[in-house]
C-alpha cells in the first residue's frame, strides 16, 4: 500500500477561495481551489487516477475520493490543493518570492501549482488521493473586488476602453443634456 509520492504540476487555473498566505481557520492548512477546463485538467486527473490504482489496486478506483469536483454551472474541473506548511511562491518569470513578501492572492487570480500526489486511507470507505501543495506560481493577481462565486475575474487589457471618471455629483444627470433635471419645476 503506497505512500506513493508522485510529483505533479498543474495547468494554469483560476484560484477560488485561496488561503495561501495564511492558513485557513477551519483546518489550519494553506490551500486553494483551482478551476480549469476539463481539457486542461485531464493530465492531472489521469495522474490522480493512476496513483489511486497504484495505491489501492485497479478495483474500486471509482469509489476513491479524488481531489476535484466538477463545477455544475460551467462544467469546469475544480481541484483542491492543500498543505500544512507555508507554500513557496514564484512569480510568472519563476523568480522566487519570499513567503513574508507574498502578495495577497484573491479568487480570480491565475495560478499554477506544483506538489505531490498522495494517498490516504482513513477507513475502507474514506480513502482516496490528495494533492499536496509545495509551490505556487502566480501568473496574474486578481484584486479580489468581484463576487467570489463567479470565480472569473477580468484582466486589464492594454489599450482597451477606459471609462471616463465620473465625479459623484455628476451622477444624477446621465441622460444627456437635453433632458430636464429630476427636480425641474414644471
């Protein structure tokens, strides 16, 4: 029975509910969900299934718990990666970032993760494969000010449309100049 430790590197994914710079209060682990298309996810899913087969035999692999779920809305695959230890960070150029200097990572950030595939058996029914996080590559950061639920942020586009700044008191006249103001005295 294995303590097979297989190294993995994920494809690029979108972080959901990341707790990477400080551990989650619930289980004291550093972790994130990583959402990607089924296509991008396939290599890692295959590695997990193979690890499951190696650890527990080919029979009953379909009963093992796997470290992903399918997002009902999008059909995307959502991996869960976690660790008890501070993960290492690198930027998009693979330059190491000291843990203390790691930026806040919000849902919507684009990441790749590296780690090991492990197996666990807590009981005959509660056993499976997990993804142990070692290193996070930060490809782009989301500023975290959109709704956590939709998981998809937008990136700034160079040379794209920039909305004009509207000062607070211009706001009540967005209908154009030919219309009377709301408080117009008939």
